[in-house]
C-alpha cells in the first residue's frame, strides 16, 4: 500500500487493519465484493455451460454411449455411458436455474452494480458495506446448496427451471422432486434474500450517495440500468419467495395451495382446492421481470461501452432513460404471456398480448439509438466494443421473434417448442452474456489493475459470435417443425426424424462454442496475475471510476471525492480539443451544454 | 459429412484466428504497443471482420431457409389454423424486413466508421424527431398486428355455447392419453379422480345420466368438417395437449377442466396425399433406411417404414418419460367416424363386463361407486 493511501485512510478513518480474512473473504469493500460475485458467477457459469454441452450431446446422438457421461454422471445416471432420461431433465433444469439466477443475475448484476455504483456516482462505498457483505455470503451459501443438490441420492431437481407443481411437489411424479427439490427451494429462498439485500443497498446508494453535481440526469446509463433493475428486483423477487414458501408448505406440511384432485401411483392424494395455475402466476410475476433484471444491466453496460468506444455521446440519453423506465414498468404487467395456454381465461390472454407487444416500442428505441450512436463514430473496436455490438445484433435477432411469441394467437403453436428456446437464448441469454463479457473486458483494468489480452479477446468474441448464431438460428426451424423442448430424445417420433441432422449441427456449434470459452478463462485468470499493468484511464472514458487510482483503496479516492460538472457523454465535444471530457472537468467559460 | 465439413471449417477458422493473433503480437513488438487497447491496425481488421460477419449472417439465413425451410410445419389441417398461418406469414415478412435492414446498419456502420487516429466523431447527441419516428412506426405496425392477433384469438378461444360441436374429453396422465366421447347426448358425464377404480380409469361418475353413453378409447378419431370441442383434464401433473398440425394446444391442469376447439379440414388420407407430405415422408424414410442399415449390421432390428399420422403430443414437462407421451389422431370422413364409434362399448358396459368376469371382488356397479363418491366427499369435508 502506498504512502499516499496510508495517509488518506488515516485521514478518513476508513481504515481498519486488513487481515487476509477481512480483505479477501469477509470484505465490506464494494470492489472486493464485486470480484467475489464475479468469480463465483464464473465458476457457476462453467458448471452451467458444461451441463448444456452434455445434454446437447444427448440430443444430437441419443442412445449413443459416451465415456464422458459415465465419468461425469456416474454409473447410476449414465450406465455404460448412456444418459438416463431423468438426469437429462435434471441437467436442463439446473442449467436453466444456474444460468438465469446464479450467472446472469448475481454474476452480472452483482458484479457490476457493486463495482460501478459507488465508483460512477462518486461514493466511498455502498450505503451499507456490512449488508453488502452478507448479501454476497448468502449468495455464496445458496450456490453451495444448489451445487450440493447435484449429489443427493435421488438426483437434483428435474421439473424444469420453472418448477411447476404438481410435478415439483410430488416425489412420486419424478425422481428429482424429493430431496433435490427441497435443496433447490432452500437455495432459491436464500438466493432471494441475498438479492433483496443487494438491491436495497443499490437503491439507497444511488439515491443518497451521489457526489456533488451528480444529478439524476448526469448519471451514466449503467447506473440508471442498475438502479431500475434493483427496483424491479425488490418488487418481484419477494413474490417468487412467497411461491417457493407455499410450495414448501404443499410439499412438506400437506397444504393445498397449488394442488388439487390428484391420482398418482395408484392412489388418490388428499389435496383439494388448490391450483397449479396460481403457482404459474406467482412464478411468472417474478419470472418475466427476471428477464429484464438480466438484460437491463447488460444494456446499461453496453450503452456505456458503445459511447466510450464510438467516441460519441450515446444517442438519445433521455430517450434511453425513458425506455429503461418504460421497459421496467411494462415488465411487471406482461407475465401472463408465458401462460396463454395455461387454462387461464382467454380474455386475460388478450390483455397480456397487448401489454407484451407494447414492450417492443421501448426496445426498438434502444436498438435504433445504439445504431445511431455507431453512425459517424470513430469506433475503437476493443473486445468490449465487439461484445457490445454483438449484443445489439443478438438483441435484435432474438427480440424480433418475441413479436411471434407475444402474440397469443401465434403462441398457441410455438409455445414450449424449440422456437421459444431459440428466442430467449438469443434475446436474454446470449445478449446478457455478451453484456457480461463486454463489462469484464472493459472494467477488468478497474477490477484487477491489469489489462486483458486483446487478441485472445478477439478470438473469444468471433468464435463465440459464430457459434451463438450457429446454435440458435437453426433452432428456430426445429421449433417451427413442432418439436417440443425438454424431450430427452425425439427418436420416439418418426415425424421428427428429419430434424436429427439439424440437432447434430446445433450440438457441433455448441461444443465448439463451449470449448472456446477456455480462451476466455485462460485470459481472465492469467491476466489477473500476469496481464499488462493498466493505466488509470485506458479507454479514455468520461465516467468517474477512471478518476480513481488504479490501486484499490478503501474509500475509492484519496482526498476529496471528485465533483461533477457535466453529463458522462461529452465525447468529441466540438468545444474541446480532446475527444473526451471527464465528468469532473469544469465547464469552460461560456461553454454551452450541447445536449438535451 | 456435413458435420465433418463444419468442424473442418471451424477448426481452420480457429487456426487462422490464432495465427492472426500471433501475427498481431509480432508486428506490435516493433511499435512497442502492448497497451492492449485497440490501435488502428486492430480497428481495421476488426472492422473487416464485422463486415464478414454480416455476410455470414446473411448466408447462414439464406442457407437455413433453403435447407431447413421445408422442415417446418406446412399446410394447417384445421380451419382456424389458416388464420394463424396467415398472421404468422405477415409477421415473418415484417421480421425479415427489420432484421435484414438493422443487421446491415449495425455491422456496416461498425465497418465503415472503424476508428482511425486523428479522426473525430460527430457530436450528435439527440434528435426528438428521430425518436418519434422510431417509436411511432413500430407503434403503428404493432397496433395492426395486435388488432389482427386479438381478432383471431377471440375467434379461436371463445367457443359459442350454441354452436354445433362434438364434445370429447382428453385425459392426460403420466405418460399417455385417453379420449372420452360424449356419446349420443353429446354431453360428457361428470368425473373425478376420486372415482377411479378398476377399468374406470378416468373416474367417470357412473351414476350420472349423462355418463351412460360415454365411450372411453385410446385412439382419437375425429370427423372432418365439424368443430370438435375438447374438454381437457389431467389426473396427476401438468401436461399440455399439443396438436402441431392443427395449430392447437392447451395445458391439462389437475383440478380443473380446460378447453380448446378446432375443426379439421383434411382427412388423414387427404393430408397424407399432399405433395409436401409425400416428399417429407420420402425423406424421412430415406433417413430411416440409412439408419436401419447400420442397425442391421450391428445385429439389431431394422426400423419400420414411416407413414404419416396426425399426433397429439405432450408439450409440458410431466416426468421422466415426457418425451414419449403421444396419441395417434385420425381424421375420418363423417361416415367412417360414425362407423368407427358405433361398435365401441360404453364405459358403463365396460365396467359391467369387468365386474361380471370378476364377481368375487364384489360389485362395483353404479351404486357402490356412488357410495364411494359420497365417502370421498365426506372425507374432504372433514379435512
């Protein structure tokens, strides 16, 4: 630690004697917590991606024997290297759960909200560092429980990541609905607690701790996205918690919230009067906002990166904020589009079609604003920029098919087919993953004080980009051919025999894409130790985090917190010589504000 | 073979990228630029790659449409399905148009405006007019789509009570389907899982007058030209009754009766004879013959040749064997349908026959079923 830092910490009394444990494990510093979130997220991501590679192999070559299945799944689940049908469903279920919650919610939002909110608004730390630490450790605990559910006797939860009862409630119905599902529910309940603590902290921090001059309309779009995401989370996650608790009651204490009139394994069960449709409502009241909890931070990150690397102001700053707010509002009143054919009143279907298709408007605004930002820019095609451009591309490709799925009439025949799988993977899976990668490439110097290797970054991007389209583009066709998702194999339907070659192609792309993520992992972990030392503002960016020293210190800035005098997007401002003007640079005499 | 080629291309591609990386590294030694920030050389290469990626997306899309386009569901076999397909086609035209234009803009701009030292970007922060244009146009187009969609939706989903339909129950359980025909009165008798006993696997209330002529079968026959009103039940978990060729789907929910109605417009024979279907079946059989050859050399049985049949599939995860929950659907001419149904025993007869053959186990006639029913209800009330 440098002398300057020592002096600063002394001055502000932020400093406690750091032991290894308080610095690296039970840290209350937002920058360390961000790194903890990121690395946990990456570990979970590896598990999730490996699972997807396994079940893709099963889909391409059903009935084939693979040594790797036997090695990874054991004799019980893959005797002689042939995958069993219930473990296939378990892989699909846990892949979905891990990717949606543990990677793209906690790994993405947890990492970048923690890292950037204090640094970009000019705060010394989160409003409550202690709550922040508890939030991470609860998330860690929930990750451990989720992973440990892979090792229970009857297998992990395998009723799909949406865990619809009665399937998820009755161990007689499917093997994973025993101890595996109990662990799933406990893990998610803890996860939700962690997420709520994080979200409340983000909201309070953004409202209260902005530095002098940092009005809401001078906030970088990243912060707007994280702020609004946290609000959506606080509104919707508790509803999932209630659904999970009621399901625990049904499973363990004999209540009938979601169950009624069930005859299974030769006997009538006592449940009477509940409804699985109620669970679907509660689940999707979180489930749909959840996809925006995932994608909004990614869009916020991209807004920042595209502006910086285009050397241009983000086009339509206020329109971007308005569209984030509009998406957030609409996201809470569209959940029913997952349930058009659930048996709910068709009139509700009409209402949800209407609200759902409205979301296309703010989404279109965002896409066109990105495109206009690129126009006549001076694009610095860093890996982070490539991933951001990639996000715009997949967000459009995936988003457009949403017009089909959001339309109740068209949803009838594509509901729960591979068409849906293709749609949501492109629009929120791949797009959010691109956002996360973009964020990592861009803020790695801020996190670790070193640079990632750009050429490895380029290889990583291009192979990923080709494979992402290679996997999900053909999937639309097999969905339109009527192939349902969550089928262990489609060999029982000669009708689908002509789709098998497409499945093989998809799996080939998936395996290559998956394996090439090793390039990223290598780059990431080796650069932490051996990467080139970063300069303070490598991307010549305007936001406040780059005014902080490379070396991490408690309280972020030695001495005074910088004061903000302008919006974050003064790139290529004609009134200035340089093509960037950091937010803490005072307005020149007579300088006019050139944006609205 | 195709797969091998893809692997080869990708392997070559990755080798090329790797070599490029090395070349960049080597050339940059001279410049002493190891800042890991993109320089003009990188911008140039990546800009061209962006342009190349645009070509990739376009070629891949066109290749997909030619190669996999014929795989997707063709002519709808139900009346309302024609409206669904029509709306689908309109939506597709729109999607392709927007996709084609925006992907060009994204990737071409990334190529065209690739950075160069000394260039300065245009300071262009906002324009209310542009924002109005690209929120206004989607709003108008979507309003039209929503209008058409809702018109079709209401038409499909709300079955007029007075309409002349045939009422059939679809009954889902892990992992098979059963159908119950309402018989001459066209009204299904009451049923509840608490009444399941022996051959009465659907729990039909045998005391209900409406149930007397109900017929339970394992194969679904429906007549052409008449609207079929399905009442759908499940006895254990959620299932989904999915008839892809009829553009029909509805979840089966334990504890409630859901419904869906459609009118078949082709008989199975007519649909089999359509040129696209003849072609599809030919392709599938060619694939099956090729696969059979491998199976036979391994000492296994060859696959049966495939003939097309409409299918009812389960499309909501329902357990380990979800992937094999199906029922054959046969669309008959009205005469054939009548004939097929005429010699099927009613559920009441079936129960009687079953009881007659097993007299020792005690009578399970209508009365005792009713007694059990009352007991079951009493049990529920007590809870």
